C-alpha cells in the first residue's frame, strides 16, 4: 500500500500544536500526539485533537515501558487509536497493551531501539503488535551522523515480512524518501519538517508528492 503520512506533534502546548495542525491536516493521515506534547499537556491533548478531528487516526506516543494495561487504557479512553511501546518493554507488558488495544479496536506500535533483535520482533508479532517504528534519533542528528543505511532498508523488508506495518521516522525530508523505493513502508512520519515550516500545508503536500513519486499514486 502507499505509505500514509503521519505528523508528529512534539510541541510544548496546545496553541503551538493546533495552529500548524489546522493548516496541514488535510494532507495528513495520522496525527501523532508526541511524547513531548503529552508530557506538557497530558492526555487532554489527545482528547482535544480527537474532538477536532474525529475521523483521523490518532497515535498517543506515550512510549510505554511498563504498567501496560493501565497506561494504554488511559490513552484509548482519551480517544487514541494507536499507542506506542518501547522495544525494551517486557513481553508481558506488550501482551497487556495488545489485550487492551483489542478491547478498544486499537493498535500497538513498537519503537525499535539501537539494538535490533529479529527473534524478539517475531514474538511481538505473535502477541499481536501491528506496527514497528524504524527511526533515526535526534541525538544522532545532533552528532552529525543522521543518515539512512542499507541495513535500515533491509530491516524494513524483514519486519514487513513478519506482518508488521513499518513506520520510518527521524528528521525525514521529501528528497530522501527515494532511499526506500521498493521497500514496504507503511507510514512516513514527519515532525519539524511540517510543524516548523513557514507553510505547514505546503510542506506536508511536498511530502505527499514525494510519497506518490516513490511508491506511486495508487500503490
């Protein structure tokens, strides 16, 4: 399928969130209430975005590490469709989150860390996690080592073969999506490239044009 475009809202308050979002939302498939925003505003951020955009898919990027059942339930009750879990969470925690997600008709994302373990990923799939995130970190960007490598693309293929929807993120720009040509990417995340742009709608449109160029209009 043609990848969906997800905007990551890691802003510090609702005014700085809702302004850019209103401008770009027609170009967006998935709205991510980012970790920074959730720490600043709590789950009211999810409730507010859900009230404004009832038909959009919303991710609560809470990065669950433990207390999976409680934290995921809070997110889904607030209106999230997806929740995120860190790769270091125990399989018991992943299982708890998946169980609650199933209750709400939601889905679970696992954020890969620096260490990738294919056997562990297969266990996540067996438990019912639907998504994995392959990303470059802000720390890597700050260190000047931000780059995609052939092993990243190979990882996308391997994870998709396990049955996951694979998300790519980490300072993504439209002109580097060609790196993933032919790869089964399910979601492309952009944060600052859209939110901090002078024209968020134009920035999101440019990304959608790149997605269409790389994967095809009707892929």
